């Protein structure tokens, strides 16, 4: 099942007539045979910006509601900081760890692919 929420429906286009229409030469994305406009980088970037803005609002609310200080102990160090900050530091640390592991895996796959092409 595919997610078609972000694709715009347009009228079906005859593929043989598409080259002669002014729309095809104006730089507008041509319709696929299913009548849908293909996704673009600009559309994906716009979706990413909107998702980031919504996530930022959620984080601001989260930080505003969790201002109570907690005691944190880590590798012999201890200190007191707001609960929201402690949780955000843990989340960012986890994200960095996941990005490192993902980068190593992507590098392995690219190296393997380059050896297969030789």
C-alpha cells in the first residue's frame, strides 16, 4: 500500500501528445501515466520544513511543561538540571549514535558496490 497523500491528482495525459503541449516545454513536471504529478525535491524540502516546524512547537511545549530539576549521575559525574534538558540531551546523544552506525553501514555498502563494479 503506497502513501499518496502528498501527490496531486491531475487530468490524465496522452503520453504521445505531451511533447507537443506548451506545458511540457515550460519546465513543469509532466504527469505520469497514472495521472499524478511526480514528487520533487522542492516538495520534499517543503514537507521537511513543515514537519520540523511542527516538531519545534512540540519541543517548546515539552520544555515548558518539564522545568523541574532532577539529579543526574553519569560515569561518576553528577549534577542537577531541568528534566526536559536531560531528556533532550539523551535523545540527541541517541540520534548521533544512530547516525554514526548508519554512516558506517552506508560506507560499507558503497565500498562493496564499488568493488563489484570493478
